[in-house]
C-alpha cells in the first residue's frame, strides 16, 4: 500500500505513532542516508540497533522494512521514527528551496561514483583484499559476486559460505531462533541476488551452484530454525524458480547435462524428500530432456515413485507431458488410459473427450471416477459429478443439468459453479417456488455442517428477509449476525441490535484477554453504526460495572 509521506499519521496505529514520535524526539535515529534518489537507509537505536529501509516515489511511501522482531502490524515504531525524520527533512528542503544557493546532499550512489573516479585500481585491490580477510560477510559477497572467475568454483564453495553464517547464527546452540533469522536471511538473500545477476550476465553455471547450495543447505536447516514466517522456505522456492528460469535458456550441453544429472541424483537419493521441491526437481528435469537415454532415465524414476499418492500422481502427470511432447498424442492417451485412476490424468481425459464432443466417453470416465473415489475420497467424487454437469451443459440436456446441479448444491460445499443460478435458469418458473421449498426441506433434513450458510444463501437469493432473520436467531453467533447484517439492517436494525447486545454479553462471559475485548468492542461499534448509540452506551456501562476488574477491557471500552 502506498502512503503519502505528508499524511502517513492517518494510516498508522495511534500507539505505534506515539512510540515512533518518542524515538524521533529522543534522537534515537542515527543519520539517514539516501542510497539513491528516493531510497533511504537508517539505523535506529533500541534494544538493539535496527536497520530501516524506506523508498519514496512522488511523495508516496512505496516500500518500508525494518529488521526488528515486531510482527503485530505492518509498521513498527522504528519505521515511524524515520518517517517523522524524513517528513521534517522534506519540509525543511521545501522551505529552503525558496532560498538561493541551497545545496542538496549527495546520495550514497553519487558519493560512491565520485570516489571511484578518484581511487586507483591498485588502491581498490588493496582495500578489497584487506576487507575480504577481515570481514566474513564482505568476503562471501565478493566471492559469490565474482565466482565465475574462480576456476575452482563449485556448489561446495557456497555451501561452505552458508555453513559459516549458520554456525555463527546458532550462537553455540543446535537451533537458530527468530532473533538470529535475519542474520541468515541477509546472506541467503544476498546469494540469491548474486545468482540472479549471474543469470542476467549469462553465467548460468555460477547461478546453478549458488541456487543448489541454497536449496540443499537450507532444506537441511528447516528442522533446526525458527521459520515461523516462512522466510527460509520462500528462499528455497526462490532458488528453485531461478533454476527453472535457467532451464528455459539456450544452454550449452555442459550446463544442461550438469543440471539434469543434478535433478536425477537428488530425486533418486531423495535429498528433498518430504518437501514440495522433491517432485519439482523432476519437473525441472523434464524441461531439460533431449536424448532418448535421458527420457528412459526419467521414466524409470517416475515409475518407481511411491513416497506418497500425491507424489505418484504428480510424477505420472510429468510422464504424460513428456510423452505428449516426445512421442505424440497417441502414446500420451494410451498412458492416460493405463493410469486413469490418477485424478490429474482423469481430468485431462474428460476434458479431451469433451473437446472432441465424445460425450458418452466423457460420461463414462466421469462415472468411473465417482465409483472409484466415492468411498475413500467423497470430495473428489463430487468433482466428477461437476464434470457430469459440464457434459450435460455441453449437450444442453436440461433434465441432467437440473439433476446434477441440485445434487451439487445440496451435497457439495465447494461450489465449482453457481449451482443455484443454474437451477433457476433451467427449472420452469411456474414450479420454481415449490422446487425451492423442496430444496430447503431436503437441506434441513440432511443438515450438513454448512447447513446455515446454504439455507441463508437461498433466503438471500429469494429475498426472504424475515426467514433469514429467523435463521440468524437460531444461530446467533456474533460472526453470523455480522455476516448477514447487510441484508437485514434496512428492515430489522432493532432486532440486530438486540442480537448483538446479547451476543456480546454471552461472548465476554466465556472469553478473556485483550484480543477478545477488542473483538467485543468491534461489535459494540456495529451497534452504533446501526444507529443505536444509546443501546451501545447501555452495553458499555453494564460491562464497566460487571467487569470492573478487567483493566484491559475497561481500556478498550474507553476507546469507543
């Protein structure tokens, strides 16, 4: 979300604003540097020193980031402190622009460019040599950035770099907690950036080594690292995406063979077993295939895939795609028929038959799927019913359309299509009301777990507001009242207020804690929105007396 710098206070929680302003006024911000036009970096003092990065374009804050552990909201007090500083500097710059001879401070990029023009080649070599020896992070960055010039470059070189930072981050323990995760992420993300740069330069081998090192080493660490935010998982997936982008390039046979052999080996040895990218490396190999020997090798790996039903089905789909690409449609269709119990391949078979208007064949495959999956995978069986509906729609068979749409509306909580609207389009208008009542009766008798929402949707479609209100009264949870408020507020605002009032009181009898109090206050505000401020005040007054010892609740009520 883009936020105007001169109005950022309107978009941020008041408590965070106050804390950020305090940091700004106490001068906890070390000097802000403009890296390049509109991109700022600052260090803010706190429990530790935290790095803040902010980007501004055309007066709008477009990006902001802080490496502190705050995770309750998108913006922390450190970012706010820097925003106050930037706003003040922009204001001063604007005022000074009217004066003569105002000199704008150079950006970091400009300062670096100017310095590079002055420094000699030999001075740069000495500086880099000394820094690389003394500073491990700088050394790793330098080695990875120019690794393609290293005749001994290998995946192990980057694994060694990653191991070094991982060892440092464990701080003598076997586990890396959240406080050290940013230290690891900085190195991994830097390596990913280097890999992308090498791809852009056509140095695919270097990028391949970097990405595979990240995937292997970070996969090993997932069990020993606090990755509750999924950052390390994301980095592994980013590395895999870079490998996919390499596979789509015009590669030398050396690089292609290096990559495909890596895929075969890691899959066969189950290096990534129990993770999504176990199958992904097989899919990556399928893009790189060229020779008959390679095709036979990947087929052998696919045919012995037994780790899970999901993996087996995904591997079979990959084999189908390879057959289609290398052997033609006939060989691919034969493979589908031989493995029709694979749900992915069954979908392909039905769609192909439907495209060719081979309706009886499509119906047969779908019905076979229902019989095969009904007992163990009833949800999947419903999908085959949906295919039967699609086939009936293609044939314009009204009777079958009504039969399947009705079944799917009542028995399928995952609506692939708007089954109710389909029914309304095909059922004769003269018997529609009777049809709807029978539908309601059927649902009420069966009472699936999603019964309330299903019946409510019928009442909404038919604008039966009095019956919707009665339904809400039978299931008067605060969530339910809020969900249907928009349909009932016009004619039944008083009834909704009473439902909210009782719901709030019941809710606070069994729930404690600030988050629950904030939730209750949210519903008090809905009472006010319905035009019943006096009722809201009565609820507030009652709660302040009834729960006078709950300090957090009193505080939240005071904010209404």
